[in-house]
């Protein structure tokens, strides 16, 4: 099946992988994992700091 997330990314996946395995957009997942690694590297530790960074990234 063809799927599309709210960011307009498109990919193919089975209905089972979406419903039962709870996997969603692989592109958004990759962006999130990169962002989390980056936040760890620069040692962002507070929610306030994360909010400031997110405002500038989006």
C-alpha cells in the first residue's frame, strides 16, 4: 500500500506494519533520530533549550 504522512512524504508499507507494528513514516523517523542525536551531541538538557532550537529549525 502507498502511504503519505502529514509532511507529504510517501512510502510503501503493508497495512500490518502500520497497524500492528506501529511503524509510520520512515523519513520523519530518520529526521527525528538525527535531531535527537544532534541534541545529545550539543548537550541540550532543558525543554526550554529544545523549544528554542525547534523554533529555529522549523
